[in-house]
C-alpha cells in the first residue's frame, strides 16, 4: 500500500497539469510549423516553383531546426533556460508574419528558417520537461507530449484548407494570434520549470551517477540501429507529409482543397498512433513497439502505390497510425541508453528526424521532377523493411 501511494504521488497531481500544458504547447507549435508544408500548393502556383524548389524550401526549414536542436539540447543540459519555450515561439511568430508577406523564394526561405529555429529551441527543452513531469512513466509522458504535436500537425493542413487556401497566403499572418496564445500557455510552464531547477539538478546528479546496464559497444550498436530506424521512418513520412497532396492531385485529379482534407486524415491518424506507442512501451517493452511499428507498416506501404483513391486514403490512415507509434519508444529507449543526457538525446533525435526529413524532401522533389510523383511512392514503399534491424536491439531495461 505504501509503495502504491508513493507511486500515485509520483505519477499524478500537478505534474499532469504540466504534461497537458506541454502537450497543448506542442499542439500550437507543430500546428504552426505544419502550415509551411500545407501552403506548398499555393506558393508553388503563385511563385511558379518546381518540385525541386519546394524540396529546397523544406530542406531550409528542416535544416534550421535540425542543426540547432542538438546544440540547444547539449547547452540546456548544462544551463537550463526556463524561458526557452516562449522565446522559441517568438521566433516562430516572426517567421509566420514574414511568410504571409513573402513574394519571392528568398523571402520564403528566410521566413521558414525563422520558424524552424523556433522549433529547434522548443523541442529539446519541452521533451526534458515532459520527462521531469512523468513521475517515472517516461513513455506515457512522451506520448502525451508527442500527441499534442501530431494533433497540431494534422490541424495545420485543415486550417490551411479552410482559412489560407480560399483567401490567400496573406492570411497566414492571422496565425500569429495562435502563437500569442501559445506563449500565454508557456509562461506558467516556465515558472514551474524555474521553481523546479534545484530539484532537477539533484535528480540529474543522481542520474549521471547511475551508469547504463549495457557496454559501450552495445550502446553504440543500439544507437546506430535507432538511427537506421529514424532514417526509415522519416524518409517515408517526408514523402507523405510534403508530397501527399501533389500525389493525390496528380494521380486522382482532386482539388487543392480536397487534398488538404485527405492530408488531415493521414496526420490525425499519426496523432492517434502516437498516443499508443509510449504507454505500450512502458508496459510491454520499447523494443517490441519499435519493431512492430516500423516493420508492421510495410504491407500497407507496398500496396498503396497501386490503390485507388478511397483505398489510398484508408491505407495512409493505417500507415500513419502504425508508423507514428515508434518515435516515443525510440526516444525513451535512447534516453535510457545514456542516462543524464535527456536534452542532448532529445535534441539529437528531434534534429535528426527533421534533418533527415528535410534532405529526403529535397531528394524526393528532384526525383519527382525527373520521373513523376508516382515513382516517389513506389521506391519509398520499401523503406519500412529496414525495420528488420530492430531485432538486433538489446531488450530495454525492466522498470
């Protein structure tokens, strides 16, 4: 009974208020981030861009966040910054305002770089805060945090279809009001963070003192496998997140507005799948969740390039739900490999995810220009087969 009471105190109470606030902040952040790819069909037509230039915009956006995220995580592991969340959202808000007024490719590039930098500041610190507020249920906490971001990513295209597509790119500036709401949510989190710094420092010292249960060679091998899985997951996700609307328009002749609704359905399934992955990893082990979520999606990806419109929509929903359950499990697994480096690992893996997605988007855009958009989905359909390497991961530590 005493053990159960202590566990309830650790896992409940005010920390859940912080977790849900972090999830809401992540929703706002990623909703605003997703507007970039959601308005691609608009700026492609208005600025007469080709697929390669669209890919370069994504590369700039993802590069600005991926390069800085590990740096931010490494720095804040040593020097925590309670105001980092609202500061990051301020950069995002500035980028949105500039994006709404951008009339040339270089202005688009500067605006998306600012938005990406805001993401680089937000993710490592927010992930650390989710772990602090987890009460020991790290997978559950990361899922609550991640599902907010994925819900936000799904809402971006829907809002773009309802607000931006009918009335023009200039309406992006109204989303700066959402950024202001996000800053209002983030300030109480920052106050809680500031008041918890001393306690966090004591926990960090204890965590650093506790060594991993694996040898250095096994840790290096495990990290390499996780990087392969991140590559597989995010190259395929880049093909859907950035080119799914073009694929539907090209292959099935749907309108831009209709394609945004199909993209919303896919991204909403991603959010739903994320909510499952973390708690399942806490209960049955993260290795099994990682393995099933990456490899288990292969039958659906292999079938999708040959399906009709309705079946394509259903398959994309299945793909999003299964594949998205992996990231929370991968992140917590990596954090447990290297105790005491929560921010560094979060920054590294978020940064790699965004960086790989950005490079993949540019490469896939060039492939689509040279061949066609259908060819992109045929070659990407084999990527989930890389999930076979997850069988070489050592079992994660039982808690």
